C-alpha cells in the first residue's frame, strides 16, 4: 500500500495551529488536513530508498511504500515547519553488502535483504528545503536543496543537486555521497572507506578522514582544512588557504592556492599544490611524506625531521629552513 501525506503552507499554521501526528500505520491524517510552512525535512533511524524531488512547489508531500514488510513502516510527524520521518531502527551490528550494484542489508545480525525490500520514500518539496538525514543506511537522490546535514551509517549511496547554504556530510562505513555545488561552508567527515564528491564550494571547507575514504571537490572560494588519519586522499580544485595535517599515508592535492599554507606530516602521505601563491608558507615533516609546491612561497618556514622532502618552485621573502635540527637555508630576518 502507498500512503501519501500532503503538507501545505499558510499563515494559520504559523500562528500556532495544533500539531498533526501523521503515523505511517494510519490510512489518513488524524483530523482535517492542516496547513504548515514545511521548510525542513528530518529523516532518522531509516533503512531503505529515498527520492527527494525539489522544484518550484511550496508544499511538501511524502509517498511511502513498504513492500518487503521486514521492518515496520516509518512514522511521519509534522511539527511546525519540520516534517520528521523516523524509521524506528537502531543501526547496530548491521551487515551490508553490494553485489552487481545491488545493495543488501541485514539488521542486528539478521538475514540480509535487498534495499528494495525495505521502505521507500518519495518526497516532493521546494528547492529551498533543508534536509537532515542522520543515523540511517540508504540509497537515494535529491534535487537542489537549501542546506544539507547528512549522516550515513554502514553503507549507502546518495546523490544531491546544488546546495544553496551549508553542507555537513558524515559517513561511518563504506557509503558514497555526491553533491553539486555548495554555496556556503562544507564540513566533510569520513570514518571508514566511504567517498565524498562535491562541486565548487562557495566558502570554507573542513575535511576529516579516519580511514581509507576519499574526498574530491571543485574549486573552493575560501580556506581548506584537512586532517587525515589513515590512507584516505583529498583532491581540491583551486583554494584560498590550506591547512593540512597527515598522520598516515593519505595524500592531499590542490590545483592551485592563494593564501596561507601550513602543513604537518607525521607519516608517509604527500602534499602537492600545482600552482599559486602561499604567504606565509609553513611546513613540518616528521615522517617520509613529501611536499611539492609548484608556485611561489613567501616567508618560508620548513622543519624536516624525517625522510620527507620539500620542493618549492619559487621563494620570496624570509626563509628559515632546518633539517634534523640543523639550518639548511636562512634568508632575511627570522623572528
């Protein structure tokens, strides 16, 4: 059975109309339909498919199917301007596998079932809608969104269009997430082998990888901060400033930069910047990783304590370069 819920906008709802509880176990809304603002969707504790169609509509509608019957229907509630969908599932001891591009999931050490045998949501919403999706394993797509807060557990795939505001993306496991351009700030975290790909980022970006997951973005208008603990790789287009910390074998690459550069390598990971200007330029290597800067570095401080090397195409201003505690090159006044 397909159950459909429609939430529209009106001033009456914003003035304090009674909340309507929309239970997936009911065949219709309790009481008469209510008009609400509906500018935010929150989905949690969910396993299944999600399709979010966004456009010029000023309403939110939710269509749900659950053909497999292996789990209960999600519960849909409406509180003010937020539509909440709770799958009621706890994603512990989850067994996930993908074969021939078909994902199967087992919950609480139980038998695996195809993702198509779990609930499926089709949501229609305005392109300005904010989406929060947490503690869930899902496969899905979304159109353009106002802002995004995604937390994928165990496994999954999700593709979204452009994001007008900020984006928070977290993967705990092997999932993959792709977005279009992000006009605001971006925070990307991976704990495992998941991958994240985004378009251009309009402000700053922060990337934190604990494992083998990879991140790839377009150009970043603001600064980029990277922390890698493992073998994960990060690739940027053009960025402003770069602050990088690597503990492991992960690599960081940027097409070019124009801002401050600071780096710390305590493993075998490498850093490559293919052009631009860095001021100041600060690098510390305590492992075997290398830094290749193919642009102009101004006011350079380099401290090499391991087997790694630093190469710079052009240097301007002050220089303080030491290797294993001994000065290699000193130019200008060093403070």
